[in-house]
């Protein structure tokens, strides 16, 4: 049998393979809530404009609520032959209310319909991502507050560089996830224009009110070009870009947690709730959640690249290629939200191993820069000379198998006669971090300042 929606010019129905490649209902059923909300707004507007009768609009709007409750109650039968969520909903509406259902699609096309539904769905995900990032930021801030003055090694090249504070390290991620939040917020503001009423591509001759449907659906305004509106998937690409950048941040932090929880580092203990064991090695406690979070960037960024590749080279306006947008965004959104939630749980639960952090911070000549700075400040050496003297002292300590504070004053003075015992005060890790008071530096007082600033931002 030919198609109920466009059967007029068709003698034969589709091949089974055609149906299989054409149908999107298997995944776009997730848009049912947005589709029904969009249709209800459209019907109300059509009646307000005198395009359909009030009684038809009323019947349509109520019928759509019945469809909604059928879908949510699990009794709705989705049909592949009906291709997508839009036609599944409309066909069922027709079964329930009869003839008025056929008036719903006046002044509308699936092209503006799908763009609207998908945008509404993506907008909800943006809101979810912002809320999820805020929860993670709050968990990081709790860690930062507890450990504003716990000393740990700061690394460059994953080699001990200078001591930093635990709070400072946590707040570094607060900055990253804070930027991610604002990226999502920017994307939301840009995407919040209503495609509905662009119809197939050219707009419509019916006297519709696109501002009314925009208001009803929470859009800031209607889109300004109907060709653009049905062809645009920037909003999805921007969402995927935001997810990718944030997933990259999650991945970096996850990597640190994997390293930190290893027996070689012992910087943190992850909770049992966010770890797994081994089926063969009884002693094992593995950071699986962190590893999976580290991996999620693969599929999330993969989705972004996939959609970019689908969109490139598509002529205006709608092409069926664009149906391939949804699975990518669904998968990326699901996995991004899951990774965010897992990270938030892990961060809330983890315990810094404060003694190990301090011991690691004190090893590896981490206060060598402090020593060089002392030579500049107290002995008047040019920094380059101070750097050289300090390097000589590091080599000496390495040879003696000790750390910088363990060198005797005589040994130090044999390298540079201007050194006095005052130098020992800058060689402790506590003094080192306390001295880094430049704005944004690692000193506990600076870290507390930033925590206070973020509390104000989040309210
Ligand atoms: N299922 C389609 C999609 O996801 C809906 C739009 C179909 N439009 C069309 N002209 N065939 O893109």
C-alpha cells in the first residue's frame, strides 16, 4: 500500500530496504515531548489566527495530550512504516480524533517541525549540562575549601615543578568547568530562535504568527530566514563542540585521578562506590569510573566530527542527510551527562591522602625556584646567575642522595659565599606555597579568595 501522508502520487509502497534506511523512528521517538509541545503551540496559533476553528484546535490539542499519555504510559505502538516521530504522532492523532487531525499540518512542514523539535530537545540538554557542571563545580569547591592549604607537588611535563596547594589544583578545574558552563550558556542564547513557521523552506502564505509560537515554546524570537531555519544544524554542532571541550576537561581530570589513585602515587583514595575490583587479583581496586570518563571524549568528539562531516557540502535547504544528526547528538548528550555525574560523584567521595601529598611535594627539589628567588632577593644575584647556583646545589644534593633542605650551610656556601642560614626558611613547601601570593597564585589566601569569588558567582 502507498503512504498515507503522500500516497496521492504513488502507486507502490516502499521496498523493505527503503523503509529500513528511511526510518528514524527507532531513535527520534525521543523527541515525542517536543513534537507534541510544538504541535500544540502550532494548533493554538492557527486557531488564534483564524486559520482553523477554535473547536478543531481544541480537539487537536486534547488529542495530542492523549497521544502523549499513551507514549508515556507505554501503550503507544511506534510504526517504522510511519518513518519518524512526527508522522507517528499525527497518524495516531487521526485515529483518535479523526478529520481535524488533518488540519494540524497547515502552514507547516516536517522540515521546520523537526528543526523545532530537535532544537527544543538540545536546549533542554544544554540546561541539563549547565546544571550538571554546576554540581561538579560545587563538589570541586568543597574539596578546595577542605584542602586550601594542603601542599602537593605541581607538575610540568609530569615532573615535579613547584609545590602547589590541593585547593589550587581543584580550583583549576573549577575555572575550566566554569568556562564550559558559559560556553553552553552562549550556545543556548544563540540557538534560542524558533524555526517553526518556516514551513518546507520558503515560509507560508497563511497568516501565521511566528512570534506567538515562539513565546509559547520559550524561544526568544522566530528565526529570520526560512531557508536558513530548516537547513541550520549549527545549534547541534555547537552543542557537540561544547560537550567535546568539556569532555576533554573531564578526560584530563580523569587521567589525573587514575594516576593519583595508583600505588605509585597514592595522592587520593577513591571511594568503593566509584571503583571496581578484579575477578582474579583480590587486592585490586580499579578506577574504572575515571577511566571511562577519560574515554568518553572519544565518542563525544566522534559525534561532533560525524555531524560536521554530514553537514559539509549540503546545499540549501533541507536534505535527508540531516536526519543523521539526531543519533550523534543523543549519544553524545547521554554520555556527556553520564560522565559529568560520575565525575561529580567521584570528586565528592574521594579522599586526599594529605601526608602523601606533602611528602611528594617536598621531594624532587620542588623548592629550587624558591632558593633561586632567595638568592635574587637576599644576595642581589641576577636571576640567571641564581638559577645556575641553584642548579649546582641541586646536583650536589642529588649526589649526596638528599633534598635541598638537607644540604649543610658549609656545602651551600662552597657554591655561593653569599648564602646564609636564612635560606632554609624558603626551602619548606609550606613557605613556598605561602609565598605565591600573586593574583591567581597558589598561596592558600589566594585560593580562598577564588573560592569566595566562585561562591558569589554561583550564588
Ligand atoms: N525524519 C526527518 C528528519 O529527521 C524529518 C524531516 C523529514 N523531512 C522531509 N522533507 N523528508 O530529518
